[in-house]
C-alpha cells in the first residue's frame, strides 16, 4: 500500500489530500445542517437520563416522554425553555416516546386533581391545585384563594406525573 503512495507525484498527493479534506468538510456541513434542525426536546429523547437545573433546583431521572416544548421525568413535568442548564446521560437504546401535546395541554392532564408543587421561573415554589388551563395561563387555587398564573412563568410541576399517551 505504501508503494502506491510513493508512485504518486507531489501534485497527485496534494490533490488526494485536498479531496479527502473536502469530503471531511462536506460531511461536517451535512451534520451541522442536521443538527440545526433538532429541537431541544427531540435531542433529549435520545438520552436515557437528564439532569435539569430549574430555578435553583436540580431535577434528574429517566426521560419518559417528550413533547415539543416539555419533557417528563418520573416526578416532574418540565417546560424545557425554563431550564437554565441540562446535562444528558448516556444515549438511550430507544428514544423516549414523543407526544404531540404542548406544555399547556400536558398541564391540563394534571388539572383538577391533587395539589402539586409548582416551581416558577423566578425560583418561587408553591403548592397549588391547578383547576383549569387556558391558552396562556392556568387558573390555580392556593390556600382557598384563586389566582391566574401565566404559563410562561411555570418552570416545572413536581410530583408523580403521568401524561396519557406518553
């Protein structure tokens, strides 16, 4: 094999090296285009576990389900964009199931049931009962008074979380 290289002229060696370099960068460009189309939750679905920092808390566990803007751990429904950092564990053998539900729709499945701990983006945590969920806010009950809570302020809902179809 080395004999083949010795027979090449200096120009042929440079052209071959340039061709290989071009192939390397074409492959890299194609990978960057593919990566550019990934969403955060789609990427998380490829990993067995995650550790997410949210408003001063660290939540960790296996990824059970992902939606377009949220992911489900055994004890939390997490709005992905509310995370300040996410560390992924090993790649999963199989992707976590995906759900067509948006965060507000997943939160609706928790409404009207048991009180939940809701963690807000600013770090405040409160025990509330989510009575119902509208397009961009939740109607909650806390200590026998009702409040409206913008969904953009909800970072995570803690407690055992089961989203149907997830």
